[in-house]
C-alpha cells in the first residue's frame, strides 16, 4: 500500500505537471534563446542540470537555441600561458594572441556542451558566429578606446540556425563573429550575441542565466526583487540610475531585444537548480521577467 506521505508526494508531482500544461501548450513550437554563462558553466552539477532542463524544453516541444560565454575559462587559460587579462569598462582587451586563446577555449566549451546534450539523446550542433556569416561585426570601441578584436554585431544572418532548427537540431553558438570589412575573427560579448540571435530569430523568449537573482529596487535588499516588469519600467530603472554595474548592459540589451521583436526576456540565477523550468513552467517563477506591455 502507498502510505499517506507517499501519496502526498505523488499528488504534488502530479500538480506540478498540471501547472506546467498551459505553459507547454503556449510555448509549443516557439523559439527560446538561452544565454548560458556564469557559475552554471563552472560547476559540473549545475552544468548537467542546465543541459537536462534544455533537454526537457526540447522534448516538450519548444525550440531552444544556446549562446554560451566562457569568460572565466578564458581568463584561466590566459593565466596558464602567463598573459594577464585586461578589461576596460567590462570588456576584455583582445589582441591577436588573446583572440587565439578565446577561440580555442570557446570551441572547447562549445563541444563539451554538445557532447553533454548528445549523451541525453539530443541532436546538437556546435557552431561559431563565423559560420555561414551568422554574426557580422565591426570593431567595438570602449569609451572611445581601441580594445583590439572585440566586435559589435551589425547584422545577423540566422539562415543556418533556421536550417538546423527545422531539422530537429539544437544549435549551440560560441560568440565569435566575423568582421564585415576585414573578415577577421572578433570576440563578442555573449549577452550581445544572444540578443542579436534572439532578435534575428524573432524568438518568443530570451533567457539570461547569470550569477545574479534578477533586478532589485535596492540591490542591497534581497527582499526587493522584482518578479515582473514591463519595458517602460525597465527603461525608467536605467534613466534613474537604479541599476548599475553588470546589470546595466544586461537590462539595456533586454530592452533592445524586445523593441526588435523578442516577446519576453528573463533574467535568472543560474546557480539555482532547474531555474529554467521553474521560470518557464510554473506560475510564480523565479528571477525577473521583462515584458513588452505594461502589467495589468
């Protein structure tokens, strides 16, 4: 016989599935771009859980696309070769040697994610923003300073992604672009790359997995987390200087993506196990969801 405790557990699991049903129906067949970075890429347990979440998204009918970073790994390899990492306004100064390291490390990260997905029975393909001329860039300056081979996306050709998605593959994208003028490789901020891809695909959702819980009214007070906000409120936070540091460019990217076709943006703490599933398939969710229209 099933005891009462066991039955309560079974019923709770059933309720979770029932709660997820309308979200599965709503997002079936929709594209979801996941920018994957932060601690969730370093901790092997978190990494495996993220990939399992992506697998579930795929298996219940969504169309996930992964754009990953690798900044911490790049810095670690720079140390190994005895080269210091230099940043200006949060952007890595990227000379020719640093670009070589970045491409090597990002390719290694890319193929490890592809292997994990295939282990779970998914069809995945790892590509660079160079492939098919997907991410075309121009040199990006930081505060007027030349910081080397750092690119700003000026055009995104996602035809190669559309082909992969139509053939049931999950694209896994490393943020290296190709110069529109010199056809040289350029390192791209992974957030910028994810926004460009989501916009070009007209994605239903763009999800940032980061090391922050979301947007706060007061960053020092964790009780002020904002679960939902609209695009106008997000812009107001920027204009009033409420957000700063690493959150400022993320919020700016969110607004630009939604202005250009993305329906909703989510900022999640990738250190929370199964944060993707909790945000997409439950009523409460976690993190901060930013929507185009004002909340009623």
